[in-house]
C-alpha cells in the first residue's frame, strides 16, 4: 500500500485540509510524482518501440541466398547393390572310398586335369593278396561243385539200379528201407551241388568287390578342370572307415563362374532373372566385370537379424582374371530409362526456410523475423506426390510433381509442371548484408 497517499486522503477529509496542503506543500509533491510516473511509462514504451525498430532493421539487413540446379533430360539407371563371393560353376571334392597308405601323388595345385587322369595312388599289396585269395576260393568252390555233381550222378545211378532189381524180383528186393535210403542220398547229392554252386557265386562276388577296391586304389579325376586344393601327401594314411577324406578339390572350367550375392529383402522384389549387372573385386579395383542374373533363390538367410536372399549371377571369366573365393560388390540394373525428365533429389528434399514461410505472417513476423535458414529436416517423400520449388520474385514457390524411379541422385518426373532446364531450389543459406 502507498502510505503517503493514505495520509493525503485523510488530510483531504478534514475541514482544514486545503490549508494544510498549502502549508506543507503536499499538493505540489503529488503532482510532481504523478508526472514522473507517466514520464517513466512513456520512456519504457519508447525503449520497447526502439528495440522493435532495431530488430526490424537488423532483420532487413539479413537475406537468404538460394542454390538452384536445373532439371534435365537423360538416362536413368536404377541399381541394387549386393555383395558376395565368386564360385566355380561346378566344384568337386575328390575322396577315397578305401583306406590305405598313399603311395604317390600325381597332381598339384593349379594343375589342369582330364577325366580319368590319375591324381594319386594307394599302396595295393594287401588288396592284391585278397584278390588272389578270392580267386583261389572260387577255384575251390568250383571243384566242390564238380565233386558234388559226381556224387549226384552216383546217387542217381544207385536209385536206377535198385528200381531195376525191384522190378525183376517182383518187388521182393531190395527192401523198401534200402530204397528210401538211396532216395535220401540222391536228395543230399542234389543239395550239395546247389550249395557248392552258391559258394562259387559268393566267391566270385567277393572277388568282384576286391577288384573294385583295387581299382579305387588309383584315384582319378571325375571331371575336366583345375586342381584348387590338394590335401594329401605321399606316405599319408587315408582312413575311410568313418568319413571319406577329401584329397583334392577340383573346379570345372573356370572360364565360366558364378557370383553368389546376398540381396536385401527390401530390394529382392526388384531383382529378376536375366537382368544385367556389373561388379568389382579388390584384386582389380579399376575393372568392372559384366554378369547376368541367373537365379533368385526363395530360401531366406538371416544373419544378425538381417534377412537376405541368395542370388546367383552368371560370370564370363574368359580372361581368367577372377578366382574362386574373391569377394565382389555387384550392382544389378533393375530399371533403365533411356530418355526421362529428371530432377535432383536435393530439390525433392528441400524445405523453405522458416523466414520465407513467415514472410507473409503480418507485422509481427516482419518486426520479429525468425533467424533459422537451414530449413526443416527432410520428411519422407510421398511415393505418389512430392514437391519441388522454383524461384518466383526471389521467393521459393512449390510445384507438385509425381516422382518415378530414383538412382539416389536423380529422380524421374512422371507428371508435373516442370520442364528441362527449369531451375529448382536445392538449398538456402543466410547472407548478412
């Protein structure tokens, strides 16, 4: 509360207030105080107006410079990037189906081999001895067959003689017991012949198996190709009882190879058989090799949460510069436009600065201009509708367009009021005058 004002009011209520005010000089003091207060209010308002004027003048001394780039007509190539490794079209692991000691090795790394060419040989002394035993077993079985056939002939002769005697004696001799014994001997002789014949067949099968093993002691090439890996040395013991050991790895015809790449699930819908591709390898960084999509496999591969699909590319390696196992980065051409109206992607990402957006916001916007010129963060483009900006009287004007495919730098314009050589705004910077 203002104590001085209360005191003055109380004096005014008394009959002698006027006289007292004149005596004490209170009336002049109150007027002076009111005058000073209004002067203070006026000065404050003047300072505020002066500050607004200064800000407006400073804002008028700042400008925006726009960077433009023209639309153009030209080719547009849309590619999908994927990485993978080179592999032979046909790679064969050569193993040994029998166990033994390696006697000799006839092929080395990078050797060119033909079908049936000897690669290595195992020691065969034991196998040859087994073959001899099997042949002897066959001879023995065949001798037993002959002996049993002789016994059979004797038993048949004995039966014929007894039946003739029985017929001459009117059934008196021989006795029925003697005749039954002779018949049993005949059946036994026949069974002995069959058994010995089966023994011959078994001995021959054993011999065939051992001859097969003997033939596999010589390891030969199953294809025409190149030796990629040799995993055997003379004197080494090969144990094939549990798992056939890989002795050689052969690649067939390295002039034709395959590039197996992993295509991301977001791009696999654009990739199809027959599409052209190019790739590079670290060994030849300045060379771009041609390839063609041969197969897009349906089986998915998930590595660290990323889903990819294996895609096979056919590669011509006539110069034999490429080798199996090389890491390659491929670009698959999924779309190609020979003559398209193109706009730079920077023009699609551009957003007018806040100062331009508020230029028509009234007196407050003019007196208090925004100081941001970089534009808002880029927003996702509508796949069916987007906008670019052209300069009209020094200010950006929006032009809606329908975008098409993009290669990451340029985007096709399917429709919109854009012509070739139209200057499009791609960036803005603040300029202090």
